[in-house]
């Protein structure tokens, strides 16, 4: 893929959450785009949650930072940042103001091949607030052109 060229990809996302002793699973398969700009790869797609359309963007940076941004029309976007090296502090917008969250990356594996474009993201993390643990999460994203 050449610089700044968009390529159509199939995205398969699976998330397992553990919160308050309960476990939930979520999965989606969508068609999206992969765009490489310099050393960074952006994966974007749109999913439907009930009546709302959610725009999702994964940014894979050369410095081993992974950013996930979700945008819903007429709501502030949410952004989670993950690093293998240190916990990340983020401001998570809510209807009652920003909530300070901490992402603790337990495991992050990014495998990407260029021709044909395909990849896999395995991410295990926990989310904390100043009040304590919110939950533990396992995310797996597969994409291919």
C-alpha cells in the first residue's frame, strides 16, 4: 500500500468484557478502510449499535501506541490509548463531565503484513478510575484486504 492510499478491508472485532463478576462478549464484522500515512496505519469502519451509527478508528503508531476512537453523531468522541510501556491516563467524556480513566495494557500484540494487507491485534487491558477497577477486557481485531 502506498503512502496515503486507502484500501478496502474486512474487519472482524471480538471483545470479551469482565465487569463486576459478569462476563459479556461482543462481536462485529464490517467492511472498512485501511490507510497508511507514514509509519502509521489507520483502520476505520462503521458499526451500528441499535439506532446509532458508530464510527470507529484504530490508529497503530510506530511507537507501539494503539489508539481506539469511537464517534457517535451529536456526542463527544471517546478515545482509549494503549501502550506496552506505561499506563495511559485519558479523559472519557460522559453526560456529566469528563471521567478520568487509566488504561493498563497487560498484553498487546500487533501483527501486520503488507502484501496482501492483513493483520491482527490482540489486546488485553484493564480500565481503572480513581475509585478502582472498572473491568478487564480482551480485544481481538482481524483485518484483511
